[in-house]
C-alpha cells in the first residue's frame, strides 16, 4: 500500500452568506486549523435623544 503524504493540500478561501473561512498554517504538531471571519449582522447607530413634546 502507498504511504499517505504528510503535507495538506492548500484549500481555497470559503465564502458563505455571513462568514468567510481561511486555512491557517500548520502548527508544530502538524494540525491545520481554519479561521472564521464573521461579517457584521446588524448596524450600530449613534444614539440621539428624542425630542421633547
């Protein structure tokens, strides 16, 4: 049987509706993680005091 390679293939950046994922570099143990970057789900506006009646 053939041996499995020690390197992981480079995965392209993933894009979904609310987030993006990127492949991170392997650490000293060889673990390859994925970074999740969330988009803003709501807008934040400055508070204005209401008018007095």
